[in-house]
């Protein structure tokens, strides 16, 4: 834990850098912030913070910039939750969303656009509300070594069946083993996205044998298609070009790749999806993320609910140099407002 003086200096550096996007020096801090100490003392504190890994030095300037570790400390210790969407703005948002309050999909599309407009950031939403139907059983009927019939049996729907021709000969035993795996992973818990369940199943299949994996590869389009028809899983994005407004993204090739990544449903499922989120927005900062394309960005995520029913998981995306206090509270305030529709 940092002492009070270091806390004040660190917070002032982060606030200044977020606002101006310029490395911060001790003279700047002593002039712009009432820290109650001399410029020399501030320099010493900055030196200590640098040794602690909180600050980085840029070669082109004598100033310092916050590290990912500093932003993490800021998010964990300096954020005070407060409602930042109030009064006329709250009423206008509520009235706008209420027009389509019985059409969940349209409400979510409107919400993504509104959030992007309010924050000036890219917003990505992974919906996960489901239809009133689930797959209850998947049956594989072995016809011959090159042909099987896959049957999807739902609670209310008529059974759907497809004749599938295999690339390589299989046995009845392989078909039976594949059927067991499909019913273990693709029938239970519809709240988990289809792609996530499929990947978990393939890990187990790989440990059993190549024949199982090859058979599942052939069946994948049929299974994923059926699962996604019953689970309304979509990716909605708005404001991708907002990223171009930030000086933090200098490399246009990297920026283009980032924008393409954010628009890919399969990739964003892995980043966003959680079986159960928390009441407060969660923050992933730069180097904390596994995907290289995201390491110069931060993502604030949270559940969106309508009438206490989760309908999606939303993400606010921007540079690591982000006004975390405003963005976190805006996302929380908007989510609270949406839940009351």
C-alpha cells in the first residue's frame, strides 16, 4: 500500500496524463495540483514510484507516464461509484429505450449506440438471452461406415435430422462415443455460448482419440447451427471508428487489426463471456489481457439486465489511458437505468 503522499502524486500524474496525453513532470504537477510539497519532493516521490513499477519514462521526454500497474492501482483504490446519468439525460435515455421496451433486440441495439455516443468510446455487446426452447437430446444413428444421421430433439420443437457423410470410415462404437460427448457438452446449460461449450468438448475429445475429433469436426456445422438457433447469441458493436480519435493508437495497421478483432463474434466471446458477472463493472487493463491485439487497450465489462434478467454482456473499449472513473460510473449508471425498463 502506498503512503498518502505517493497516493496524491500518483493520482495527480494519472489525472494529468489522461486529460492531456502528455508525459508528466514534477514542475507540471507542482503548478497544476496543490500537493502541498516542493517540486524537489515531488521528483523524489516520482523516482520512488518508478522503482515500484508505477511509472514509465519515455525516451522523448523527461516526464513520466503511468504504467499498467499504476492504472490497476487507480481502478482498485481511487474509483468511487456514483450515478453520473441523472436528471434530464436519464429521462431522455429512458424515454428513448422505452419505445421498444418489448423488443429486447432493438433495445440492446439502441443501448449500444447510446453508450457509445455518451462515452465517446467503442461499445461491444455480446447478447445471451435465450428463446423458450432447449435441445434435450442429440442422437446419432449409425447407418454405415460412411454415413450417420444426427437428430436434435427439443422440448417443444419437432425433431430435426440431417444425413451426414463422413470423410473417413467410422465404426458404431465411435458414433456412440461421439453421441455421449455431444449430450454432455451441447445439451446442458444453454446459458453458456455454443462456441465455448464446443471448445471444452474438443479438449476432452482430443484426449480420447483422433477418430473422435475427426468425426466431431464433420458434425460441427450442424451442431453449432442448431445450438445458436435456440440461443440468441449475437455480437452488436457501435463506434469502432471512435478509436481513431485517440492519439494513443498511432499504428494504423494495428488499429485496423484491432477494429476487425472487436467485430468478430467468436473472438469476443472468449474475451467477454462470463457465466455470471458481478454487480459492478470489471476492468481489464492492457498487459493483463492474453490477446496481443488488446494489450494497448483497456476493456470495462459488465452485465446488462432488463427487469433483473441478464440479456447480454457489454464492453467499453478504449486506450489504456482512459478516464476510468467516468467510464466505469457511466457504464454502471446506464446498466442500472436499463434494468428498470
